C-alpha cells in the first residue's frame, strides 16, 4: 500500500507573494466594516422585471465633489452581471436592528430575490427605481460612473444622485467583524 499524501486546500496554498487565501481572509476579518444592501431593478427579467439585492461590506465613500461611492462585487455574480448593463442602483445603509436582512441577502443558494423582498418594508427609489429598505440609516441612489476589474472582483464607482437619512431614528450601524454581524459599543 502506498503512503497517503494530503494536499492542502486551495485556500491554504500561498499565492506567489506568499499569502494564502485563508491568511488574507483572517487578516481582513479583523477590519470592521459597515453593512449595506445593494439593490437594482432588472427590467429585462420576466414580464414585470425583478428586484435584485446583495449584502455588501466592501462599500465606501470615494469623493465629495462629485459625490462618488464604490462597491466591490464578486466578478460574475448576479449583481455584477446586472450592473454591467443597468447603470442605476441603490444602497441601504443597514442599522444594527437589520441583521436578518443582511443575512437573508448574503445566503448562498438562496431562494429567488423576489421572495426575499416579499415581507420587507421598502420603497422604490424615485431616481434609480431600485428597492430602498425602510428603517435603514441612510439610502443612496446611484448611477455607475466606472467599472474596474480587480482580481476576482469588479469595483463599481457610482455617482450619488439622491440620498435620504430619514430612516432609522437613533440606533447604530450594523457592523461586520471576524465573520459575524455585530453592534457597535
């Protein structure tokens, strides 16, 4: 009988630079991030179109003048494919009480997006046409200005066309740290 050799998983194998996916993921998990729901309307999906949503923790402000934001999308994901054709999209900055919404739109192998929106309080953005979540700390309506391929992700830079901070009164932001949703404080 030949001796058994084990091959390290792909995520444990270092890249040419010496850092494995697991090591990089562990280091980045120690950076707290705000949690948002990115949404868009797919008018070409079925006779009535479909609303699409995705939880994101890689979202940030880029510029004040003009007002620009950036979201990082996994290349080839449904949202990446949609935003390559649909320039208008929305962002809901989730509050600490909206952990279930974040989890719902982050699930792998989830049900259709149509069902995910069914029992949520939301309004259709007047500019972007995308669902904006009720009770969010803020909502932004955006138009894609630039798409940048970066490794296995696409960086989407959007011009902010409208904002609202009328959502949640008080309460803090939903944060993501060490692989879990958390409250600040």
